[in-house]
């Protein structure tokens, strides 16, 4: 089964990511699913930024809870 990349993105995300990695390693930029790749990279950056904010605020949250006890 050789689905177009956009279809693969919708039906099997992991397989899509592996195909993107393969194409990047081969420097085959013409066959990348550019639009979805951009969207996923942006999403990863936003997720990481939120996670860092949560991690940084965690000690403060724990301290507040301990003071309430």
C-alpha cells in the first residue's frame, strides 16, 4: 500500500512521520508533505513552550499547597 503523503498523514500518523524522516535524510525535499510538516513543527514548538511553563510553575504550586496544609 503506497498512499499519497496527505492521506498517510490522515490515516497513519506514525507511518507519515517515518516517511518524512526518510525523505529528509535522503534530502528529497520535493516529495515532503510540506504543509503538514510545517503544522506539526509549529505544534511541537507550542507544546514544548507550554510544558516548560508548567514545569517552571510546578515548584510554586507545590509550595502553595504545602502552605495550605
